[in-house]
């Protein structure tokens, strides 16, 4: 056999075998020996066909089909193989679920921390709003108190007509008295 064109019998991947054969023929290796290698390739194809049939039969049996020709020992072997497979599948499933639970717990913790931060921000904004509201009403109340004081003084006189009003006589200023007498004489002269 030529070096580089020899393939081990029993190889499962037929596409690699076909590629190797084409490569050998393309590069001129084995063109004379193609007739001598033909039986080898026939055996290789027959072995691959047999392996494929065996794998298909095994697959059908694992799926619970075509079990009629099997002995108890064979069925027990298949059962133990399926149990081992189930165990490894369950372990893998449990591992994936555990990882997913951990990931969800981490996301839950992050969301909880974000909620706490948002709650604190909302409380801070509420405090600021309450302070602003208080300041606004203090200003309004101060303005209203000034108005109310004026109105209260004016209303107390009107509301209670029985309030005693104390009047006092006072002596006019000398200068004011002279002006008042001059005005009265001027008025008298104008009327005539």
C-alpha cells in the first residue's frame, strides 16, 4: 500500500474515507493500485453498512421497539444501561436547574437592592416635597395673617356695634387754632 493513502479498517466516518480515496486518486497515488485496493474499499463499505445497521437496531431497542428476540440477560443489561443513562440525565438536569436557581436568586437580589435604592430616592423626594410644601404654606399663611390682622381690626369695630368708643377732647395747637379761625372767616366772607 502507498504511504498516506492507507486507511484503517473500522473507521466510522465514511466521508473521511471517501475524501482520502479521492485525494489519493487525485494526486496520482495508487492509480495503478486502484484495482488492488478495490476489495479493501468493498470490505470497508460493508463494515460501515454493518455498523450503521447495528446502531439503528440498538437505537430501536433503546426506544423499546423490536425487543422480542432478546433474552432476559440482554433485557437486564439494557435496563441497567438505561438506568445509568437516566441517572446521568437527571444529574445534568439537576445541575442545570441548580445553576438556573442560583442565577435567578442573584437577579432577585439585584432587583431587591434596586428597589431599596428607588424606595430611598422616593422617600427623599417626598421629604423635599414636604419641605417645599411647608415653605409655600408658611409664606401664604404669613401673607394671610397680615391681611387677617388688618381685616380683623376693621371688622371688630363693625361686628360689635355695642363696643364703647372713648373719645377725648384735646386742646388744639395754637397754630392750628389760628388757621382754623382764619378759614372760618374766609368762608364767611365768601358766602356773602
